[in-house]
C-alpha cells in the first residue's frame, strides 16, 4: 500500500468485536483545535476508537502561535489517569505535550501502576510556531522514565537530535539517531522526515533489527498544524484496534498523508490537517 492509499475501515483484529476499542491521550489542550488533545480525539474518532483524555497543560493558541501556557498540577494529571484507567480502561495510550519533570514523573508512575503495556510516546518539544512545549530540564526525565515504557516513539528530526545527540540532517544521520534512541528502551522508533529537505517527506522506522521507509510525498501547504499529534494518535488508534506496531505505523502514515492533502484553509497561520478526510472524500 502506498502512502496515499488507505484501507478504509481499519479492522479490529484482537478477537473482541463486541466492545469498541479505547485509547487514552495524555497531552496539552490546543484551544485552536488543530493539535494536542483535540487532534488526538478527532483522530481516534476517525478510526472508530473511543477516546479518553488527560490534560497536562492548557494553551491559549491559534494557527499563528501560542499566547499562554498553564500547566496542570502533577497530582491532578495523576488523578485524571487514575480516574480513566480505573473505570474505562484503555487498549492503548499516547503521550504528547508533558511540559515539566513533575508531570513526566507523575505520568510514568501512573502508567506503570496501571500496567499500561501499549504506549506511544510523541516527544513534543516545540510547537509549529516555535514556542517551547517541553522545558529543557525535562528532556532527561522523558528519556529515562517514558522511553523505556514505549512501544513506539515518534520524534521529528529536531526532537530525534535532542534525544540521540545526533544532528539529524539526512537519511544516514536519521538512521544513527534511530539506533541510539532505540537503545534507550522503546521497541520501535520512527524518525519523521518532515523537517528534512527534499521533495519527499519519508519517515524512517527502526525496530531494532531492520529499517523501513514510510514513504510520503511532500505537499506544498502551510496547513500542517498538528501533524505530529495526528500521526502518533493514528498509530495509537490502530494499536488499540489490535494491529501490530509496524502495520499501525503504515496505516497511520497513509492516514496523515490524506489529512494533509485534504487540509482546508483555516486561520491566518499554520492551519490544521483534515482529520475527517476519509468520510468527507469517500
């Protein structure tokens, strides 16, 4: 299947067709609706997955930039995780904007306490506008506490550079970064290629044994707000439906390609992708 093709309704393959798959997102709130919690829940819905959420920070933002950030206290973040997982449960979870050491510590502690085995970590560090979403001192906590819990981690090139210590500028440096990040504990690493030069926007998948290119055509559009959140949320939704990680990544990449291709102009800056492109272009 090419990057622009998709399989339509993603089948649930874990044998329990009587219950809707559930996915949990732990991330910041984007008041503009294009990224963060809002993008994740839209993506879960697009995949037929019941979405629950834990808000780590409230941001005042739109397509132009982030105007204000208010972190949710770490104990309230922990309480949200407990409330969801003790009652509703989750087939897969993902993290996005975590902001601080205290929040990362709380998230890692509660995920371990609830034995969450299927986790996608999107190491969100900087917004599309350039605003910082992860404190510099929190990077070490992310590496030490969350990456070892992850089934999949999805850094873009700059984030991969921070996590690995490699200046990611091309395919070879992306491979070296993926190797180093994999050694930190996650089962699979996907170094996203959107920040690299060229007419392709290929992502690099590494599972510790082999590399795979998730191919994508670069699209000349400013409407790419929330691409990282949407991609990681799509992987999470596919995992919740019982797909294997590599297959989930391929399906998520195809979904994101279509969401970018069918993005509709919204706002004066970086507009959001179209999370419901499959239903509106069926």
